[in-house]
């Protein structure tokens, strides 16, 4: 292992030894998830994996530790194999990095080509895609200290989806900086100073990076798309969503009420979810939204963070005459 890899592994071990407070008493659950993730393939210890689970919990429940049942449901739904691979990469496991590159470098270059509207083998696409690997492996400042960017992956989405989101954000940031610096000619800079506005010096990217200005638009487009998709559902499908997501009924309870097998209730709910996603993605691709795949991925990623979408209001809204 390289010296930088050893340093990262040591930092990760120290973090793991300090973590775990949120998972106290959940050792059997952590052991099951550790086994399911295939973490042993990378010699990733249970303590390190537990620390990754706790980071994900803290991200999802910033208000404080959830109840045992809610925590188990959340953690069990994570993409555990991807989370274990990312965690092993963050600790400097060379074998994990080799698999990571083999699995994701090609798709990232294709994604970059789609954003830049060029061939996947073009120099620009390769440069954009490969530029994120240094950040993924290198250090980044955070409240928890210096960490590799890949440690920010929380397992809620597929690792491939998260990587495309990182790539899209890198591309957006690059365009934003370019436009910002191009507009700050000498006269414009003097006016800004005279008006008391701060101006970032050229060559200091990130000196005054605001939140992604497209974030609100993406969430609004996603809200409109989901609103329309839900309103197009039949009364029975809307009732299933209402029962499951807002009334707290289990699949077994829903099956009894509808005189059907629990497996049937599960399949029907999954069908509704697939149909909703298909309609929403189609709406985002078509005019007037006209988003590309990377932007659509950003829509869903931002929605996982903090999305004030009122599902109850839409589901309980009366259908038209």
C-alpha cells in the first residue's frame, strides 16, 4: 500500500474507533449488513463498515438518531456492496481501487462525452471524467476533518449514479466559474469594488462558490413532473401510495384489506413506483425541461437531501370531474 493509502487507512481507523454511538446495541444488525455487503472481500473490518453506516445515518437523520426499526429499514435499503467498495477505496485498498476504476472509468467518460457532446475517446471527455479521480482519492476538508471525497458517498443511490452526479456538478462548476471570470473584466471589477461587492481573484476557483444555482430549478421541475405523474394515476393506485407512505400500513395489512396476497400487494406497489419514475424521467427529458441524463441524476440526488415536496397534498387531492 502507498504511503498516502496508509495515511488514509490510519485516519479511517481512528474515525471508526471514535464512531458507532448511533449503532450502540445494533451489533447483530451491523454484522448482517457487513456480511451482505461483501466487505470481507476487501478485508474491510466491521468497525470501518459500521462507521460508514453511521455516517449515512447521520446524513439522513440530522435531527438525531432514529428509532431501531427506522434505522434498520433505512440501512437495509442501502446499496451495501457499493458502500463497502467506496469505504475500502477510502481506506486505500489498492484492489478495491482497481475494481472501482475497471467498473466506473468507462461509464464516467461516456457520461462526460454526453455532457460535452463529443466522442467518449475525445481528450476533453477523458480530461473531465478523469479529473474527479484525484478528488475521490485525495483529501477534502469537512467538519469531520480531512477525508477523501469518496467517503461522502452514503449508499442511498447506486455508486454509478452518485459518480455521475459528482461529474455533472464538476461540469456545472467549471461552466459557472468560466462565465463568472469571463464577465469580470477590468471595468466590471472596478465597479464591483466601488459598490462594495466582493470579487474572487482569477485563478482562485472556489473562492466564492455559491450553492448550485440550478438546484432550485431542478427541484421545481422534479416536483412538477411528480405532481403530474401522481395525478394521472387511477384512484386505486393513489390509494395504495397513500396507505403505504402516509398511513403507515404494512404490505400485509394492505393485502388483507384488498383481499390479495402480500406478494401481490408488493408487486403492485413496485409497479406504481416504476411507472411514476418512468413518467417523471420522460417529463424531465422532454421540452420544456429538456434535461440530459446528468441533470436528471442531479434532480434525484438533490431530492434526497432536502425536498419540501408535499406528498400528502398531492395524493389527497380530489381527481377532476
